[in-house]
C-alpha cells in the first residue's frame, strides 16, 4: 500500500533536525515544570498543582503512544487493545498500593483490602501474594502485560492473522478483560476498582513532593522508552520491522521468521504500555475496569495517528497535543469532545496521512 | 549441459505413493508426482522436475500452466496435495517459507517487491546472509566484510550509484535487478526467478540475461520462469515446457520449439 509507505517515511534533513530540537526543548521544558511549581503562588512563572498532575498523566500517555507507535508505526501491528496492557500495569501497581493501605482502610483489616472484607473473603487470594513488595509489583506490571501479549501474539501471528482481523482480536481482548474485571468475584474490586491509596515507597501520595517524584519518574521512563525505541528503530531490527509492515509475505522469502520478530516487538510494546499504566495509577489515584474500555485503546491509536505514526517524535507530539485539546475541551464543552475526537481522526486520515510530523516535511521524499 | 533429452523423466509416471525414490546425487531440486488441487482445479498435475547443481533452467508455458504454482510449492508458499518436493534430500513440504529460504532457496517474484521505505543498500543488507532472529538483528553491526559483499553485489547489478536512494524511486528494471541482487546476498544454492524481464526494454533484457548466465556459475542453480522466448533463447539453457500443470516437453529451445505438442498448445497459437 503506497499510503502506508508514504505515511511512514520519516522526515528528512532539516525537518528532522527541527523535530529533534523541538523534542529536546519540550522535554527540557517538562523537566522544569515541577521546579516552577515550587515558586510562590503569586510568582509569574508559577505552575499550578493541577498542571503538574495533568502533565504527569500526559507523560504516561506519551509512553503508551510510543509503545503503540513501535508496534503499529514500525511493525504494522495495529493493536486496538493496548489499553488493556496499560490497565494491567496499572492494576499491578494498584494492588501494591492497596496492600500498603493496611489497617488504615474503612474496615481496619490488617491485610485484606476493604472490598474483600466487604465481600466476606476470609483471606487474600493467592494471586495477591507478593504484591506488598514494590519490586514484585513493578515486575508484575511489566510481566503480566508481556505474558498476555506473548500468548495473544503467538496465537495470532502464528496463524498469520494480520490487518483488521488482528485489530478486532485485540479489541475483543480488551473488551473481554473489561467484562472480567467488572466482576466482583475476580478479586480486583469489581466496578469500583482500587482507590483511596495512601502512600508509595514510604511517600504519602497527594502531596507536592509525591507529585514531583512521580512526575520525574514518568519523565525518566519516557526518556528510557524513547531511547530504547530509537535504538531499535535505528538498528537492522527496525528495518526488518519496516519490511514486515510494508511487505510481510516478501520478507519471509528472505528467511526472516516474521512471527518471531512480531512477537518480540509486540511483547516489548505491551511491557512499555504496562509501565505507562504503572506510572499513571499512582498519579491519578484510581484504577477501575473502565481503563479496559475499547474506546481508551482506540483513543490512544488516534494520538499516534494525529502525531504521525512511524516516527517516534510523532507519537509524543500526538499524545501531548490531543490530550491538551481534550483537557481544554472537556472543561469548555464536554459534550463535544467525542465528536471532535472522531472528527480529528477522520480529518487526519484523509488530509494528513503522515500526521502532524508530516506537516514539517511536505515534500514527502523521506529518509 | 547436454542437449539430449535422455535425462528427461518419462512423461506418464503414475503418482508416487509410499516412500519416494531417492533423488540422483547431483540433483539439487527434485519434484516427483507433484499435484496441487485448489477447489477441484488441478493447478499442478503430477509434475516431475529435476534441476541439477549449477544448472540454468528455463521453464515456459502458457498462462495458467502452473509455473508460478510450481515456484510456490518449492518455496513453501503452497503445500502440494500430493507428491515429493526435495532440496537435495530435505523434504520441503514440511517447512515454511523462512526455513526454506534459509536452506538456500531464493526466490524472485514476478512483480518486483523490494522494500520501498528502505534504501537500495538497506534492501541488500536485509537480504545478506546473517542470523535472522530479532536479538541478532538488534545487535547487528555492519562489518567491513559485509560492506564489501554489498558493494560487490551493487556493482554486479549495476546499482552502485543508487545505493543511498530509497527503493521507491527506482525504475522498473532497476527494481528487478535489486531483487536479483537481494537473491544473491542470500547466497542461495538455488535461485527461482519469476518473469525477470517482463516490462523491460530490449537493452535491460539483454543485461538481465547476461546477469543470470553469470549467476548460474556451476555452483548455483537458477530456474527462470519466462514468457519471452527470445529471452529464453538468450539464456541458452535447457527448457522445460509446462502445460495444464504437467510437463509437456523438455530439451533445448530448438527441440521444444519443434515439438509438435508444444507447437499445438503454445507456440502455434
């Protein structure tokens, strides 16, 4: 498909340098935000707590966008279920945060979270074991999404399910998980999910300090993921992925095991999404099955499409710009947001197949 | 290469059941009694073919004769309904495309499919024989030796000056040569080349014939599927004529052109 090829051509020459400078400037600016938050409230450059909280959340969205871009923009795996990996990472950290509440819960039970006491459960189910330890929870936030991606990906890629069928499959995956997590007997708090978190790593949440720490942790994770993605896409593996995206059946005849490469990138991408979810939940203070809703996954794909798939900067640009618009519009005219989102997606698909990044480099020669 | 048709398999062989007869020691490709049935349509009908080491072979036949299906069967894209397909003594019917490619069977498709988003150099680099797993690809560093091999292939296919260009902007003929170059980078023992000169100018056709003759250098075997009889004549090799999924005739180009059966179904029309 020529459209795919065109959409994926990274900007060339000067556009590329501009893009990198903008990116570096934006990241530097982000890094300054928590410091500006410490200024007195009446200072000109003071940044509100709200801004820090919202921007910190956007950074985790940017990691999610990056993970989708790696799978979709480079390897052509259009996952409409990445929200599930994000939510699973969030649930893993949520379980840790719930365990840390301890006897401070409404029912004052020393071990069991409130909802288990409420349901009359006598003891902690086995799959909650170990979550009192932060490193274990963090590991699970990566491992569980990775494992799910491995199983789903293996079944799908081995059977050569591609394109729209794969998208539907991943959409069904996140929908099924949403229904499962809504059930009280799953042991994940049913439709209320987890909330009322108290602390993380000995640090009380909902303080300026915790916000700054989580903000910087998210920014560090974003930079780490960006570095990893840049490393992959600049390597021969990146070129194999592009080849798979553009002519999957052709590269098999060069002796590449497409299933292996797709699995590698899909699992890695799911783990990145899980990490994003793990950083998101302590910042927003809640995780519930709504995070699995298919709409969330689709919205995240829209971010990448708007920014420009097949370029790492595009994923970041899309995540920040669409979410900034969303935050603004949902306060000004909340009833219009979904129409605007749909409209943006249609408009980008029709008029800006290479996304916002494509605007920088209209000649379309690429590379 | 012998001009005689003594090496030709008997025309009317019954389908092989049970254990296959061991192939001759110098056969690189060995097809025996191969049939492919799609919804009752026999794309290949009890086809047998032997390609020897270092041989250049042309396969011709009218549209729908099964030429491309034959390539699909050899490269693992299509499973034969019945019959034996071997590369030396390895059964190809149980392997997938990637495994067969890694054994040393390279394929060039009729429609050139190079990777448009990558440069000519990168296309060749992808094809270069090297570990193919994701981790190895991530750690891959282009060695001086690899660079030399790519440079040599670029020179062979005449695209040295275009090395840094994206494949998307190559001309049709250049894309065909790039594909042949990608085949060479895999260092295969057998090259299957599907209609390499379709849509080429006369000059490009001549260039391609010379390139293919050079490639079949006594070590590599090359099977060329082609419509263009002048091109086949320029190859100067043994010719196999397929018709309705089976072999109709085999021998030199003069032999098959004078074969009354061939004249009837193909050339005479």
